[in-house]
C-alpha cells in the first residue's frame, strides 16, 4: 500500500472517507466539505502500477442542475514541489496577509461533526497513521 500521509496536510480534521465511487484505479480518497464547495483528494493507480493524485473541486451549479467540477492532476515527480509551494503560499497568507485571523476555529467547529472521520485506506477499515 502506498504511503499517502501527505494528504493530511489538506484534510486534517475536516475530512471524511469518500465512498461514492468504486473505480478500479482509485486507491485512497478524502473528501473535504467547505461550505458550498467540496474538495476531493484521490490517489489513483495507473495500468503500470504507478500512482498519481487528483484534486477535484465540486460545487453546485447556480441553476441548481447538477455540479460544476474542476480537476487537477498531480504526478509523483511534482508532489514535493507542489507541497513546498502550497506550504509557502499558505504560510504567506497566514503570517503576512491575515496574521490576526483564527484559521483553527474551523477545525474546532467541525470536531463533533459526524461527517468528519479520520481518513482510511480505500480497501480496508484501518485508520491511517497520524
């Protein structure tokens, strides 16, 4: 089983297991509910037993007819660069742009929410290590 712990950077306590699909190439999935949007982080496998990540933003259409989706593909050779850049941008927002904003209040607000479980491996009920 691949080591997918880096997904916790995005999900932390606001994630839940996404069981809405049963694709053969989906290895692990985490869903983050964020108001009117939902972010879905999937680890997928290729035919050659390699792995990549898809990040999907899903939101309801304004006309109420279905969902609008946008998808980003992240390949293994780009994961470290992506994570460094993401961490740099988040740190800039938190320290330079919004230093007085309480970002942790959203984690506290969702601690008791039943939809927010610890992420789990796709093929069994074992909890992912912290």
